């Protein structure tokens, strides 16, 4: 009975229509959260409360289906995405109104939108690639911080008297340099210092080249490289699964023929032993 139920739930979980329904409910949940940020009539607010309960119950049923359909229940919670989905669903059961945890419940309902990542494999690949690229990006970020620190110290020494608001100390200077790196009206900052130091454009040009062009492109290159490796691994895994599914299984006639051959070999072996 249980095995039959598990097989049916597994087929339902793997069904494209069911996956589309889950994605649709996640999108509706996002729209419902956005709608609550507006001033709405009381009737619509009541409808949104009912919709919120429907979405919560749907997610409870969906996570239950995935758990029951899984062959290894312990392995289910070793998957980080399953743990995340379960936590979001469980905390979503906390009532939003008249509760000390109302703020936490509202915040968790916002994170239900992130369940889109756990449902769509391509998004999971992107996030996994980004997380695996973090250790490699750490050295690039460290080197970028060193460059920031050096240029911020130079800028604070040279330009503090020109505009203390932008260059008063090294912390303020680093914020100013971040503005320069993101090209947020950086030419105004440059022209202001060039009135006192005409050659200060070299300071900005070299900084932009090192940060906005060199280091950011290095970060992008690392992420793209890791994404390419993850995509290849996923393609190989899918190919292996497909080959395993397409591997021909021996038929009943083949098994009977092999058993008959084994019997013949055993009989021949017994006859030889009797002769000797």
C-alpha cells in the first residue's frame, strides 16, 4: 500500500504539469506579497488572507509529496535546498496577525519567492556555481581591497582639503572610490580635484582600469568558468542516467535460456566426475 502510494507520488512529483503548478503558485505568492505593500480595500485584504492560507497549505502538501516520494528519507534532509524549503514552509505556518512572531512570519513569506530556485534546475546550477566560485573570488576581492586601501589613503592625503566630505578619512575615501568604480558621477569628483591638481586624472584612470576593468572581469571570468564546469557535470550526469535507462534488460526468454545452459553445464560436469 505504502509502496504504491510512494510510486504514485513520485510520478506526480516528476510530472511537468505539477512542476508548472508549483512555479505558478510561487509566482502568485510573490504577487500577493507585493500587493500587501499597497493600501487596499478591506474586502481585497480578506481575499489576500485567504490566498495566503491557500498558498501555505499548497506548499505543505507539495513538500509532503516530495518527502514521501523520496526513497531515502535521511538523504532528503541532507540536501540543502530541501532543508531550506522545509524551513520556509514550516515558518510560514506561523499566523501573521496577533502573534509575537508576526514580523518573522511576514519576512519568511517574502523568502518563499526563493523556492523558485529549488524548483528550477537551471537556477540551482547558477547558485551552486556562484557558491563554488566564492573561494576563488576571495583572493581577487582581497587584492581589490588592497588596491582600494592604497588609493583611498593617497586620495585622503591629497584631496582632503579640496573636499573633506568625500576625502576626509580613509573610510570616506573608500566609499568615494566605490562611487568612482561604479561610474556614479565620477567625472564631477575628477574635475573638482583637477582644478587644484591638473594631473590627478591619472589617479582616477589607473584606479578605474584596475578595478572596474581588470578585477571585475576577473570575477566574471571565474564565475563563468565554474558555471561551465557545473554545466558539464550536470550534462554528464543526465547522460549517464539516460544511458542507464536505455540499457537493455534481459527478457524472460533470455533468462530461461541462460538457466538451461547452466543446467547443461552442470549435468556435463557431473557426468565427467562420475566417469572418473
